[in-house]
C-alpha cells in the first residue's frame, strides 16, 4: 500500500494551501472536496511541478457514507493514509434560533462528525507509517460564540478532541495537532456571512502562511498550534478573561452583513 496524505476541503483556502505545502515536502496526495473542477486544476498545478499527480475524490463529507467511500476508493487504488488533514468545514453567522436548523446540523455533520470519523478511520495505517492527523480548528475554539454559536462550539469540539487524541495515540507513534488560525481571507467568511471589525482584521494571516505553520507544527508533534503572534497573544488574554465579559465582547468583533449586502 502506497502512503498518502489525505486532505479534505482542498478546493480552496487553507485546504488548497495545505495541499501545496504537503506536495512541496514530497508527500503523495489524495484531495477531497465537492468541486471536482477545482480539485482537477490543483492536481494539474501540482503535477506540473514534477510531483506525483494527486488523486482527487469529489465527495460531500456531510453525507454519512463519505468516510466509507473514501476508504473503499483508497483500497481500490492500493493507497493508505500516512497523514489525515481534516480541513473541510464551514461556519454560519447569526442567532442560532434564527438560522436554519438543517444548515446548522449540516455544519455539525461536517465540522464534527466527518472530522471525528476520518480521524479514527485510518489509525492502523497512520501507525504503520508513523504519520499523523492535522485537524483545523480555530481561535474560535477558545471562545464562547454568541452570533455564531454552533460554529464556535464545533471548533471547541475539534480542539478538545484533538488534544485528547494527541495523548491517546502518542504511544502508537501518531502525531495529532490542532491548528488554530485566526481570521484568514478566504471564501469562508463570505459563506458564513461574517464581516470582521478593524481589530479582528489586524489578526489576519494569509492562507499559505497558516498552512506552512500548520505543517511545521504537525511534523514537530505539537499538540496545539495557534497561527500568528497576534493570535497567540489574543488566546492568552482570552484565557484570563471571565466568560461573562467575553460573551459581551465577541459579538462586537464579528459583524454580519446587512440584508442585501
């Protein structure tokens, strides 16, 4: 079986940059996302650099059989994950009671259920290859999230789960890292309906920088990687502040677009 790095949400943003970083460091890739045209273009770009052309799987990870389908496709191609990168996810902004419940449950399916399933599905092959798991969380994982309650809660799960797995799987030689970026200028904010205030914008890092930081942290076996010095300071300060105060401050830093914008 040929070892590969399996990367979800690879059609844009941080996932696309993670694919480029893993490829640049010599990993053969399997790229998963819904948009096959974007995956194909990225695969061609990577192949043009002289690296092996990535395998692409066009899948909606919100579907309950997605992980089983991935496993079957890899087995057919005689591939097995040495690394699993769970980057796929989305957010929604607005009061939880006002947002679509179906969309919020779909967010949980993608951000939590699919990530959990893929983190656990290939443990044996990760151990054989002395590989690891990179789960993309967020600095939101350290905060309560009025105005995006389910999204913030989903990222808190990713952080907690990844830290626990880091401990549980260490004895098998598997690295597990939670990558916690702050604001990143990608399609994510547009889909989530979020606009950042000026202070939050100061914490922004480009997706390629976040990807490189995440890759280095995983290879170093770090448990949690907060991307960017400003975000590290913010997380440190957040841990010192009472939640009652945070609950008042968080909605001020995250603005939802007005109707029609």
